[in-house]
């Protein structure tokens, strides 16, 4: 599945928007353009820092049967909040548990949307 940067950003934005709506402790005040900025920040942090964190914590991920991935995703969401605040964007995650539940929502929504918008593979109907 090879999604373009724009599609991946829109999927991140949609997943983050659902988290803002469903999870207490995750808030956003602003327009849609700064929110796309939040999605870009989230994507970049996940790509760079998230991958490094997953490599470094691979033993914990294996021992926990992958559950620790949610903790890493929660920390990436929390870091996105701090970065957005530094950039003057009013996206805020207030605490670990808000980040944890938000990461769970973002993971589920982005997985579903990625499957829905994925290009069909050659040879498959």
C-alpha cells in the first residue's frame, strides 16, 4: 500500500479530528488549515521519532504482544501536542491517558481509512 503524502496527511487529519471529537482531554481550537499542520507534524514525528522509538523498544513490543505500540503512539500524540503548541497551533493533549485513548482512536480510524482509500493490488479483484 503506497499512499501519497497528501492522502496520508488527510487520513491523519481525519483520524486526529475523530480523536478530538471522541476523547476528553484532546482539544483543538482553530481552522482547518492549521489542523492540517497538526496532521503534518503528527506524520513527521511518527515517521522519524516513532520509528526510532519502535526499534529501541522492540523487546518491550514483543513481550507485550504489540500492546506497547499504543504507548509509543500515545507518546507521539503527546509530542505532537507540545510541538503544535510551540508552533502556535491550539491542539492540546492533556495528559498520558488522553494521549493513550487518543492514540487508540487515531490508530483505528487511520487503519480503516487507509484500507478504504488503498489502491487495489494487481491480480486481486
